[in-house]
C-alpha cells in the first residue's frame, strides 16, 4: 500500500458525477494506492503512519517536525488513487501492480473504517472522496511538505 501525505492548509474533493464536495481545514490530504498483495497489515501500518508522522512544528514554532495530525487535531482527506502503483512501459503506464477494483474497494473501505474507528475522536474531520470515481482534488500544500509511504518498505 502506498500513501502520499501532503500537509495542507486546506483541501477539498469534488466527485464529478455527483457533484458532492468534501473539504477539510489544516491537516493532510492523503492519496492512497492499493497494491495487488496488500492486506490488513498494510492497512494498519499506513493508517498508523498517516496519523502519527510528525509533520508540524511545535506550538511556538521553535521546533520543526514536532507534532502529528493527532497532536494538532488536524483534518484528513483520503483519496483512493490506484495510479500510485503505475509502472511505465516506455511512455505508457501499466497498472498491473494495483489490486483489482472489487477487492481494492473492499480493502479501501476497511482502511477508512480503521482510520475512523481509531482516530475519529483524536482529530478534526476525516473525509474521503469516492472510490473509482473521477474527482477534482484541490490542495493548498503547506510548506510544501509531501511524504511518500510504502507499506512494503517499513522503517
């Protein structure tokens, strides 16, 4: 499982087909890609890292990288994005490493359930886009700060 965490001042997603819009304030927009061999252990690792990675300065701004999304009670917007597992064949992307859509949707829903059950009372809002839909994602990247996680490369 891959996640791209972008620290943000704000973020939003609009699902094109339905026009549904969800937005967040300070926190992170997180793109989530599910690989063919991902399972609940990968879900657990990525969820824990998203909420606990120290992306923010301390309250006084004296110390960088001192506080997590949980510590600032920030918002999180999750966006499913299978293209994080793209592999170029010449100039054309191949997505054979991504999980098939039906299984990926089920694992992504478990991912969201885990994130909400563990962290909903510890942070601001937890929002998401719509799995498999065309979406317009807007991010006001704060910094910019962008962290790439891969559950297969755990530290």
